[in-house]
């Protein structure tokens, strides 16, 4: 793991630990498992891939799917918009792809 990824993981762990601690102390209400938490398993790798390699078709589609599933879990049903959104994302990714 390179230094940049190590710092990112460290910051995420610190913030997560502080949020859980504040929840235990009844300072704020926080739950690690919120509706749609599993979509982060799609969104986070996609964002990391975009930050390393730039926009590519695969990571753009993965990000779009993660966001669509997250919004669906939060109550915004986009199932009828899935195909058009994916087509736009793929088109933009192909347009921005380095030749």
C-alpha cells in the first residue's frame, strides 16, 4: 500500500472510530450500517480507481451503478432511468478517455 492510500485508510479509521465513540457516549446518533451501506462497496473502489487511472468505462459504470443503488436504497427509485443513465455515463467515459 503506498503512502497516499495508507493516509486515506488512516483518516477513514480515525473518523469512523470517533463517530462510534461519540455514539457510545450519547453525544450523537450514528449507525455504521445505514440503509444502502453495501453500495459503498461499489462506490469507494470506483472513486479510488478514477483518482488513480482517470475516468474509464469500467470505473464510471461501477460508480453510476453504486450511486443508483444507493439512491434506490434511500427511497429514490431510479429503475426506469438505469439504462439511459448508464448510456450517458459510458458515452462520457468514452469521450473523456485518453487516446
